């Protein structure tokens, strides 16, 4: 049955939801005006809600069970639970609920639900908080006597309902941190310090009212470490007093509460002060200040020592033994006074004693165990007490030595004479031995047969030679101690090798290769060895090592190092065996005034050892003789009387060969020719620069630079302007030339002729400067003849056309006239003017047009023009020439 009701209810809810979504059914909506209601106990609390609905809904207020329910605007009274009879005020026209004279037990969360017929229900919650009025606040402290370093807790005890507690000290908010911890109605201060004292207040609050009360916190502390004052001045652990004076002792300690006692010789007196009048030696000793705190149960003590002194009189010093010597068991320096005492400080040579365990300061003496030479000096005894000072000196001399001599070697010309000195330099040897009195010095070589025994601390060796290498002896003698001590030092005299480093070379020996390294005239002789060969051998000054033919391929391109070892300046040299490479034949041609041409072909590259070169012409081996000359190193082939038309223009081949390999290269000699050229004009149009290039294999002994046009301004030669004239003759290395001065406004043409002796090669492009030179006479004649023949042909065609028309007229009754036809084609050529020098440069040649002039850049202030450039124009164009063809 319940399951059927559930299914029915679910169906109804689903239908209602669908109707609401379709807009045909309204929903009950509850609005809570105040979700949380705070009320004072004994007053009425109103839980206010409102609603929206399409009809009068059913209202129900509940806690665990329903406490009241009614239908809005119903004439029926509300249904109120028995426990709430007489405690509720309900207006059935509204959904709100009033609880009369609430108590703290009414503090609950109330649920209100509303449902209307045919509408989905709604429910909300209202929280009611009921508070009793705070009527009193009391702050208690635990423990009652707080002690510094301990914890204290203050509790805020109230009458009423408290929800919030806040704490202040001296009317300032307390910052809660690791030491100040607030929890509920308590405040705990951890590890109290004396500055935590003050007036603490607690404010208790609830939403109805608040109330505040205060209490005083007293922190008991101490005692701190006592401070003893002597005559109102802070004192240390000791206090000095002059016999017969008065000493006032005061003890001070920070403590709450505090009491003082003074203890001397186990006798205690109460009070913070103690006075010692007309003090005597018998009153010196330890005085103890005792400080007691009854609250903290702590006691602190501090002791001060009172020292009583006389004025020092009659200070003197003596030694035992009277004359000390090195090796004595002990030296004692003793002081005595006629009256008074103090603290003795000892100085040696005006400074503090060395930190040496042999030195012992006793009550009235200084003891030096096992005295030695370093203990000689002036000793001062300073005797001090707080009221007087006295001083006395004693000079003590201890005989000793000599010690082992120390030999030093110096030389201005040698940076490290201890290692070696150079032949011919000056060397200074100095000998020094500690001793008292000073020692006498003698020198000799290690050779006992040397009769020369120089005397003195310094031995000067000038222009030293290699035979002076050896062991030098210095003997120090002390006549007082009858001791003789010797020291020796080796002296090496070296000579640099003749060169800065070794010299490497290699020489073919039949089919083997011999490596040679030398480094001569060094003292000692330089040691040499090769690195990189099949085995390592070592020799002095000169080293030869041969590698067989079978081992040579592995050495090709490998660096072979000769390591030279010499104590002055070690150095290396290296050499790399390599087969010939980089062989590229080059060409040089010269011509004698008689016209005889000599051509030299060089076949050079890199190879070690140097390669031998063989030459062939058109695959025929060449040998020296006749017109052929081969240089001593075989890298140059010279052909004297070279004939460009006699079969000398052919292929020449060189083969470069050494023990490690060979390389072959060829060059095919060609006649004189210019491969590229260009022209550059300066802004003033008074100078042009011609540049040109030739192929690598072209035989050229010089160049003729030619021009047409007016003679140069600097030339006195008269000629026709249209004649080609050689104005410059250039050598075979020339690749450019400047031509000036030119006459602005004139027409010029330029070209370059390559030469082989007296033989000319084809000229370069022809470059024109100034206006277009116009049509030649032959061209004009051709145009005239062509025009005449064209006119005759046109006339003939016209006659044929007339005859054709007449014939067709006879064949037809009505004459028909053909539409006139025109076969006339007009080609108009307009020549842009070439302005003289302010215009451009045009090139003329037979054959296809060339491209731009081949030059890497155009240096200012020149302007480059080539045959494909559009020439600038700044003058009025010349008359237009027209040619008509029909």
C-alpha cells in the first residue's frame, strides 16, 4: 500500500514538475526575512517568513516534530503541539511564528515548510539564538603569585551568556602570539617576563550586551646577578686599595622583593652597603654580597676581592749565572724591592716576551730554560701596582755559533742563478752564518788541490767560463767558540745553443726518406728526439733517422716533431711529409723589343720533401734544350721564341712527384683574348676608366688602348677623329687604365687590343662616349636604294590591282568594287640622343650584344655605363629619323 502511495506521489510530483516547466502550474516559494534571529531571554522572538503562491498554502513549523501548522487565510485555528500551547502567537493570515518569553532552551534551528494544492512544496530554516543578559564580570589570576619564567592564566568569569571575550593590557589590545594565547574565556601568558606586569581587562560580549572588568598583574622576578659598586662606581671582581684609605661597598640587584647580606671571613652582616675605614693589609680578601628573593625562592651571590698595596720603592734586577752561555741549563733574572709589591711584566728589546714555553714568569723572577743565542737582548722588568710603577733594565748577551752558513747566488744577467748561469756573465756568491761574535769566512772549490782560498763573505766571479762549473765551499770560523762550519753549493755554467731552436729537414735517400734535426753549440749539449716516426731515438746536437719506403704512406700529411731539450730554453721544430698537392699551372708571357716572346709556365704547389716536376707538350715529354728551359727546381718551364701560329698554342702538362706521391695538372694555352671589359665615366665627363680581364690560359704580353675622336687635350698629335689610334701601351699585368683629359661635348670611342709580341688579338668591345655617331654613308646609300626599289615594287602591285579590277568588271553586270586594302607597314626608329659627356656611353661591336661591364663595384665619383644601360639625357633630343617600308 505504501509502495503504491509512493508511486502515486512520484507520479504527481513528476506531473507537477512538467506542468511547472510548461508554465501552467505555479510553485510555493518561501522567503526567510532573517535566517538568524538573536533574542534576549524572557522576550518574544518572531521568526519572520513570507511566501508566493497561486493559492493559500498549508504552513508547518517543525523541530524534531511539528510544533504548529495551519492553512493561510483559513478560518480554522492553528494546530499547536501540546508542549507549545500558550507559548506561540500565530496569525493564520501569515506564515510567521512568534515564540513568547523565550529561554536559552529555545535556541534551535526551526524548519518551515509550505505546500499548496497542485503546487510543489518548499521548505526553509530559521536559527534562533537566545542569550541571557551579562550582569557581572570578574577576572581571576592563577597562580596567585606569578613568577618570571613561569606561565600565568587569567580567567574571565561572568554571570549571563557570553559568546565572545577580548583582552586588553593598560587599555591597549593584546597581540596574540606564541606567548599570549587566548582560549574561550581565558588568557594564558607563557614564560612570564617582568614587563608583562600591568592592568589587564576582559570584555565579555553576546549579541544582546557586553560588560568589562579589570585586574592588576604583578610579576615577581629576580634576583638578577648582583652588581657591586665601590665608592658609587661599578667594580669588577677585584678592587685595589692603598693602605690607610676608606672603601665603601654597595650591592645592587634587580629583584621583587629583595633583601641583602654581606659575608667576610664567614661573618654575615645585613644590608646592601658595607664600609671599610683605614683599611690595612689584614683586611684584604674576598667580600661576598648575597641577594635573597622570598617570592621566587632564589638567591644570588657575587664576590669582590679587595687587594691592599704599599707604594713600590727600591726595585733592582740580577741574573744567575752572571755570564750566561748557550747550552746552560737555565738563566734566571730576579727582581727585588725595598718596600711594596706588584705585578711584574717583562719585555725583551722593548716588546713583549716571545710565546716560548722556555720562558717562565714566577712571583719575583723570569726563568729561561736552555738559553740560546736568540735570548740575547735588553730585558726590562716593569713592576706595577694600582698606586705605583717602577722599572729597571738588564742587557744580557749569550755567546753562540757559528750556525751552518747560508750561501746565496745573485746575478743581474741570470734570472735564476741557482739553476744555471750563462758563460761570460758576472756571478756573486755570498756566505752568511749566524754567530756571536761574527764569523770569519773562507772560499774554495770542491777540488782539494785548488791552492786558492779566498777570504771574505762575498766571492765575485766575473766573465765566468764553463770550466768554472763545480761545487763551491764556504767555511765559517768562530774564534771564540772554536767552531768551524762548512756549506757547499753547486754552480752550473751553461751556454745557449747557436740558434733559438732546433732545425728540422728531410732528404730522400734512394726510395727512403731521412729526417734530420740539429741544435748545436749548447752547453750542456742539447738532447734531440723525433716524435711521430716508427721508433723513438735520441741523440745529442744532431739526430738523423731514416724511414723506409714501406713506411712512408703512413707519414703522408703527418706532423713529425723534433723535441729539443736544453736546460736554458727547450724548443721544438716540426716538419710534415706530404705528397704534392695544390698544383695549378700559372702563366707569364713577356716580349723583347725585337718581338721575341717568352712564355713561362709555373707548376708550383706544396710538398715535403720538394717534388720533382716533369713537363710534356701535347703528351710529348720535354727536356731542357733548344727553346725549352727548365728551372733548377724543375717547377718552371720557359719557352723562348713562342710562336702562337707555329703549334705552341697547345696543352702543357706538369707532373709533380716526391717519395709520398704525385699530382698531375695541365694548361691549354690559347691566343690573346679579352674575356670581359667595362667602362666608367667620372661625373665631369673629362675622364674614363677602362677595365678588362683575360682568361687564365690566354698568352698575353701587353695591351694597346685605342680610341677615336678628338685628340686628348694633353696630346699635340693631329689626326682624323674617326681613326683608331693607340694612345696607351700597357704591360701584361695591367687590367685597367684611365684616359684623360677628354673634351666635353665631343664623341669618342674606346677599345683594348691584347698583344703577343707584335701579334694582335681580337679587340675588346667598343665603347662610345657622347652623341650617337649616326648612320654611315653605306647605310644611307642602302636606305636610298631600298626606297627606290620599294617604290617601284609598290607601283607594279598597283598596276596589277587595276588590271584585276577591270577584268572582273567585264565579267559581272553590275560592277563591284573591292574594298581597298593597305599592305603598308611603317617602322619608326627613334634614336635617343647621346648627350656629349653629360650623356652616356654606347658599345658597338660585331656579334651578339654583351651584358653589363664586369666590375665588382663602381667607386665614387665615377659612374659606370655598359652597353645595356639606359644612357641619361639632359639636352633637347635631336631630329627623329624615320624609315618607311611598304
